[in-house]
C-alpha cells in the first residue's frame, strides 16, 4: 500500500466466530490525499465460497477419474500378485489329491495345506471388499467434525493401551478444529496413525505423539509426528503406502493401515506426505480440502 499499489483479488480464508471457514477475495487500494500522500486504504472483501466450492467440485470430478484409473491398476496388481499364489496352491493340492493310493497321513497334510490356502484366498478377498467399501462410502453424508472430539473418542477407546505404554499426546488444534467431511474416514485416519505410533514405538522409550492443525494455501494441514522406530525411506519410499507392506517384523499386522489411510485421504480429495528416519520417528503431513 505504501508503494501505491493495488492488491487485486487476493484469495484467502477467514474463520468465523463459529469456527466455519469462509473463502474471500480481497482487494485493497491505497487512499491518497491532495498532497499525494497515502493516508489509508480501502478494502473490499467478497465471499467467494460458492465459486470455490464449484471449482473444487469440478477438480474433484477430474481427480476422481484419474483416481479410478489408478484404482484399476492397483486392483490388477493385487489380483495378479496376491490372488495368484493361493489359487496356484489350491490347484496344485487338488491335483495331488487326485493321485491314487494316497496315504492317510499325506491326505491329512494336503487337507491342512488346502485349508491354509483357502484362508489366505479368503483374506485377500475380504481386503479387496474393504477397499471397495471405502470407495462406496465417499457418498456418505458429510458433517461438521471437530478434531478435538475425534481425539477424545480415540483416547477413550484405547485408554488402557495409552496408560500401559505411558503415551504422551501434544495436541494443538488452535488454528482450526473442524472440517466438513466424512466422520468415519477422519476417525479411521486418526486411529490408524495413532495406533501405528504406539505399535512401532522404540524399546524403553515412552511414545510422544504430536498432532497439530493449520490452514495453508486454502487447505487444512494436519501434522502427525512421533518419536518411534521410524522407517528407512531410502529403501522403502516407493512402497511405504503399499498394500501388505510391513517394515517392522516384531509386531503383528497385515500391512493394511497406511494403505487404508492413503486411500481414505485421497478419496476425500487430499494428499499425504511422509518424512521419517530410523530410530528418530515419523512425521505425516495430511492436506485436506477446506471446502
């Protein structure tokens, strides 16, 4: 303004007293007196929330088409890699069982192996069904969700585990504490990241989990960080969000958690980024639409 320049149609967000987000276009012009001095500024603020929502909807349609193509590729990979092994085992076992004069012990062993292969096949099918369910639930009614309320629910649900492992939470939702989204997704994202931080804690080190919200470039940014085992991203960067990917073998799990988190975030139109070092902890940055 002191340079006598007009700030024209600068887009930003404002937070109402009730905590809701309003997208505005701001134009600020200098006020100059008869002595050619800047004595003030005039400000015009226009609510562009409807326009932003419309632009977001168009972008979502395009992103949805792109995501559907990625989903098809992902499913093709899952089917070819994860269904092939149990199906091949079942075929091999059934062919072997057709052999004449099988000893009872051999037959019992084959039946046991067959049961294991069928169980593995059933597990993959259930996982595929769960992933499909996430995609269908995107049409679930969006509501106003408070991050602090989600945290309270999760802390209550795993209260015994928190006390057992002496978990410390450092929470800061002062910048933004609410979002218009699908509650089941937000809960699942929080729950998976928090439970992972506890599960993959360092031995003899009490877990410290930090969660902070902010508004950056019209996006809601959630940052989750811990002081746990961490992940070697030099080796695993390209597979960290993959299905059935596990990086620490000393704990139980299927390697579904981070895959589900990424799937739910992308279904909501967001992004997730990871930074991690072995024995120094992990940080996840989640960007979600502020619409």
